[in-house]
C-alpha cells in the first residue's frame, strides 16, 4: 500500500514537472515550482545530487580522493541539469506564448497584451478627439500611488500632445482616482478639483473632460 501511495505521488509529481506557468511582468522573477510532498524543486535537486553521488560510489567502488571529487562534479552537473531543465520549460512556454500573442500584431495590441489594459487604444482616442493644438492637464499624483506610473505612461503615449499645468483637457481611465458631480459640474481628480464638463466617452470608465475655469 505504501509503495502504491509513493508511485501515485511520483506520477503526480511527473505531471507537475511539465506544467508551465506564464510569467507576468509584475512577477518576472517568480516561477511556481512543483512540490513532492513538502519538498521543493531545489530540495529535489539536492536529493538527486546525493542519490547520484551514492550510486556512483556503489557502482565504481573507488574511494580515492580524486574519484570522490569526480563523482561530486558529475552528481552536481546532473542535479543542475534537472533544475535548469525545469526552469527553462517555463521560459520556453513564455516564448511560445509571445510568438502566438505578438506575431503580426500592432504596437497597441502588444501593449494591451503585456499590460492587460487597452490604455494605448484609449490614449489614441484622446489624441484624435481633442482639438489640434490643445494640451492635457498635468495632474499632481503621489509618486507612491499605484496609478502614478500608469498615469505618467499614459501622458507619454499622448506625445506629441503635451501635458501641462494649463492643459484644457483631462483624461480619466478606470484606474484614476476621480469622481464627477454633474449637478455642480465639479471634477475631482486625486484631490484636485476642477470646474469641468464631460467632453467624450471612450467606454465605461474611460472619459475625457474639458476644464472650464482655466
């Protein structure tokens, strides 16, 4: 019964060994590894090193210092090959996904696939919608706010349309901390208040507002 249980666990581990996880940009250095009971992949690699080392000793029956060093090197290389194979499987899966997702797609689609949002499409909509020569209002945001980077990235995509403290239009995306009071005509964006009016809608959660009070 115990042998059957071990065999079942081993089969399960073999299936997990070949299971890949697509890595996200936010977790680029993290790869979920298979476990055999409480044993992690690195522990398994170490156990493989020990097992191969013992097998070489039993087979060769040579206990000289030079031979033991050779057995150690061979065991280490086999354990490393096991570890590298498992890690490289993930990168091959990522590469295969990249070929599938990014081949024959434009830059907007690639950015959407990478970030998970269609902000580049929205920013293109903003550039086409606001009058030529107008600027986007630069909004003050705490640099530690989660949306800070995405907001700056959106303004970068906006180029050659500039963002300035006197810009007449404000774009609001779904991650923007903003609210609009239609009765008072007041737009709040990250603690700043503007007398404004809705100017255009890209989709639910993605809007352009026109500032009315300079």
